[in-house]
């Protein structure tokens, strides 16, 4: 019940949702860099909590924005999916 009231307070202030979303994205990006040495497949899953937190606290627009940023990061920096075929 306290979580629901905390989310309502955050959603009343427009920029708090964006700040929490970007902070979650930064933390998950750091975790992705840290666990990438164990395998590239683990790094892609590290962004899922950032998208869920962004959608929960910010709303649909923040969730979709963070999702698009995460997809671009994974496609640009993931060596398992080369953009130029040999």
C-alpha cells in the first residue's frame, strides 16, 4: 500500500518520473557493463528492470523511451549481433 502511494506522489510531479527512469537506466547500464564479462546474453537482460521501473514510476511514455534507448544500446554494443555481415 505504501508503494502505491509513493508512485502517486511521483506521478504528480512530472520530472520525478523522468529522473527515476534515467537513474534506473544508469544503474542497469552499469550492471550490464559489469556482468558482460560473464556472457553477452546476460547483458541484454540487465535492462529489463530499468524499463519496468520507468513504466511504473514515470508512465507509458517514459517506459517506451527507456525501452528504445535500451534497444539501441544493446544493438550498438552487443558483439553477438554484428550490424555488418562478413
